[in-house]
C-alpha cells in the first residue's frame, strides 16, 4: 500500500526541547529562530482508483480526495498590485498548493514513478478529504490564493506551482524544480493531514539532512528550520490552533527525508499540514473560510518574519 506523501510512514520521535521553546517564544511574541539538523520528509502519490496508502499506526489510510459536488472551486481573491516599496520588495516566494482537485481523474498519470533524489515515488497523490467530502486539494488552493494576496500586498513576487490550470499534478519533482528555477527566497507547500479522529493540530515538516543521488539538502536544512519555526509560532498566534498532538512531540515541527518536494529543493522550503481533515473538530476549522484566512495570515506572517530576518 502507498502512503500519502505528506503523512509520515512511521511514528516520529519528539523533537528537542529547544525546538519546543523556540515555538513557544514565536507563538507568544513572533520572535525566534531555528537551527540544527533534520532527519526526514514528504510527497504526493495516487493510484488507479485506489486510496493513498495508510501511514503507520495509529493513523488510518486517508481517503481519496474526490472534490465535493457541493464545494465550488475556490476563486482567487482580488489581487492588489505588488507594492514595489513594500517590506518584501525584491523577495520571491513560491507557494505549492498540495495535490490537484482533478488528480483522481488521472490515476495512471499520477501513479507514474519519478525520482525523489534518494529513490523513486509516485508522481503525486489525490490527497485526503473531510468526511463531508471537502477535498484537501480544494483547501490548499484556497489557502494558497489567500496567502498570495497577503504576500503581494507586502511587495513580494509570488508564484504558485499550479493555479487550477492543470489536468493533474504537477509531479513532486517538478514542484521542487519550480522553486529552484525561480531562485525562491522561500517555498511553502500547503497541505492538510488525513489521520485518525482525535488526532488534532498542525505541524510544519522540515527537510532532513539528506545527501545521495540527486538529493543534497545540506545547504537548506538550517534556513528551512528557521523558516518553519517562524511559521509554526505565528500560525499559533493567528489561528489559535495547537501544535499536533500526534506528530512532533507537540512542538509543531517534524523532520522528514522521504519527500521529493524537500529532498530535491535547493532553496529553503517547508511543508505545513494545517490540521487533520479526518477529525471533526479540525475539519470544522478547515472548512471555514474565516479560519482559512487566519491560516493564510499565520503562514504569511511566518514567511515575512523569515524574509525580514
């Protein structure tokens, strides 16, 4: 069975207390910085009319993310012109909305194996969905649009890896190449988890120290940790959500080395799992437009804090 690329294949060890202290500091005051090394990562997949594979216990397999007929595609909020003299002027940010709402229609294509630096994996996955049918891919694109608006208002150049303009994908290796080609100052891949009910909260996935094949994250581990720690702390402040109670030792941070989107990146990059779509309480937040705006604000604040140093 295949596992959802943004879900851990095995339970994670709690991160150091230093990471928890940094997260608390950021959550309260927006200060802080991260340092150190990492050890693991995530990426998408999908199967011919199959669900993405289950992660290790206790999490059940996420369901295939078929967009709900009652859920219209999120439309991009009106885009203010980038402020040429804004605080993020001259900075380039790439936003990677996880999965694609139409992946489930192209299972053969998204099942195609692609290189992730240290091995091979499926091109992409369908992602997960709430029990009510709200697809992760719909959620990620909506948050990406909101995040783009917030960052452009500060003067940043913002690119999306896709914007509802592709039949499927892009594949995980291409998602990494888009950020690399743009020489992005920061890349954030937006996701929502598909774990068991009762597992709640968000977590930010940091790249592990990986060297082998086409992967070499040695230059991005430290800045990615800084970026991820700032996002985690300011996500708490904006949304009021708690760090995950099932991944990362309640620090809101996890480290992975099995994700092509991180392994192949040559620029600072993190994933954020904004909540667990299979938990009713988290699902109520993820399906709320008002909460999604808070989520986008928290991510934008974290990116801005990182880029301003």
